[in-house]
């Protein structure tokens, strides 16, 4: 039986690289892969999934109003069959889109791999991630490390001067210049330091 997988981790845990490696592994077995990403993720350009280590592949861009189940059904009617679905930056999908991916798994027996962040820079769940935690069959943490050597679980947001901040919109695209993976202890210390300053 196919499953809905959620593979999450802090920034820098090679989520996109793992998504692309999974894609390669299926394609190496002559299987059709539907690679997708949310439209809000324009950091590496529209229509491409790219990892920090240089792997990249074209991806279907999903806007917030797209019904993924209906789109999959349409593809089936038009003889466009997929053996697996891989979704990068899944935290940005709408909760109902996560339900639609779940429906594809259950109706068509097609595995769906979702890669993304669990929480934002304030340690609050993203709506898409919250829904995945509720209904995924398999949940796996992809690990990365804090500068102290402990496991990083916080996506600390940095301002232009490198200070840790907790104010702002939930979604702000950026890389190493805007975010740093931290353990919870170091993140709390950084916040206390900012308060004292």
C-alpha cells in the first residue's frame, strides 16, 4: 500500500536534495515522477527545485487555488500516469491540498513524499506542516546541527545585521543570509541577548 510521507527538518537539513535524490531513484527504475512545489517559493526561480549542493530539476508550480486531486484525475484521463509524487517546500501548501494528496494516495495507491519545514522562525507550525503531522502515514525528521553541535530544530530568522528576530510575516523567503538553524537552547539565548541589548 502506498503512503503519505512527511520528511521535515530545519533549514540546512538537505530536504530539497533528498527530494531530488528520491526523484532520481524512481526515475532510474523507469517510473514517472510528478515533482511539484508551491508558487510562493520563488527563491531559486519559478518552476525549479534546487538544492544548496547544486542539484536541480524542473517542477510543477502549485498555486494556492489548485485542486491537486482533480488535477491528478485529469492527468489520468489524459493518459498522463505518475508512479510517485514528490512535493518540495510542503509547508507552504494549503491544508486542503495536503488532504488532496492524501486522497491521491488512498484512491490511486500512489506514494506521495512531502519535504518541508515543520515550524517557522517563531517555532510555530506552518498550516501545511500541521496537516501533514495530522494525517501522514510516515513522519521522518531530517537532521542538521546548530553551531554548538546540538541538533537544530529552530529556523532562526536574522535581520540585516545578523540579529535573531521574532517579528514579521510567517513567510519570508531567504537562505543563509536570512536564516540560521539553531538548537532551542541557543535560540533562546540569542533572544535573551537581543532583549538585553
